[in-house]
C-alpha cells in the first residue's frame, strides 16, 4: 500500500504535537507562603536578620561575608518552589577576577543543605581597556559585562562610594526549583574578597529589599 508523503508528514506532525502537549505541566495551585519587604520591621522567620534605613526604605542588611536564611514549616502540597529576591549590590564589587586580592566576589543561593546558584557581581566601570566582568545572570563561569541583568543601576553607593552615583545595583533574582518537602530553609550569602581594604564591609556589601517564596503544585 502506498502512503502519500504529505499525508505521512501531516500525521507525524500531529502525533508529535500531541506528545509535546501531553508533557506540559499545568499549575493547579500557587501560593505565596512568605513575603517580606521589611517595611513593617518584621523579621519573623528570618535568620541573621538586621535592618537599616537606606534612601528612606527599610531593608535587611547590610551584609558582607555572611549568610541569612528564611525557615518555613507546614508548607502546602507542592512540587516546586519559586524564590524571588530583590537584591542590592553595594559599592566596589569586582566580579570574576581571581587575583587573590579583589575577587572573585561571590553571591550564592540554596535550599536546605544544597546550594543551587552561585554567581558573581561587578559594579566596576567597563571600558575597552579595562573591565571587571561578572557571571550574573548566569552561574560561574561566564564573562558578562558589569551590571548585566540589573533592574536599576543608577543608585548611589552605600559606604565607601556613598556619595557617588552608579555604585549600587538592584537585581531581581528569580529561581524555580523542584521541591516537595513540607519544610524548607532558603539561604543566601556572600563570599567577598578585598584584602587591601581598610574596612572590607564598607568596601563591598549586599542587602535585601524584599524576598518572596511561593509554593507551586503542578500536574501533567
């Protein structure tokens, strides 16, 4: 029996399309289980929390080589977590350079005992003859230009560059991870290197303007 080639291709297309859509997950339930922009001075569930006012806004920080975390229990049934962090990178972050003096300047994110995202940031000027690249929005090791992926770059520094514009960069870090346990500890931290700085925390630091954690339940 002869089969028309056009008919075969047409049938193959629809079979493939059906297989594709049969694997698409549908969101059945999505809930915000934690949100904090620190405006009400509430640090419930927030480990190593401290607050300060910067540009008339109450935020968490500032931090240097420290780790903070949010611990939650009794989560609704879910198979994913969505984590969104409004992150502020202050002053002289140098990004990727591994010179033993000024970098690399790491920031990391994880849940429970597992780190799943590690990157670098750079606030340095970038010209054709000199540029300190960063890895964000990718993980290590990528050579992206300073401040790539930032949602705001014209903010003043916090400490050493507190009177100069363009030395705080704001990022919205969003990560979707598989997760099913009824409890979670979301942690994040910095590993910054500035061995020639008189006050390393004044030279490089980071803060959190807001953090949101959502549970998502999907079905196929």
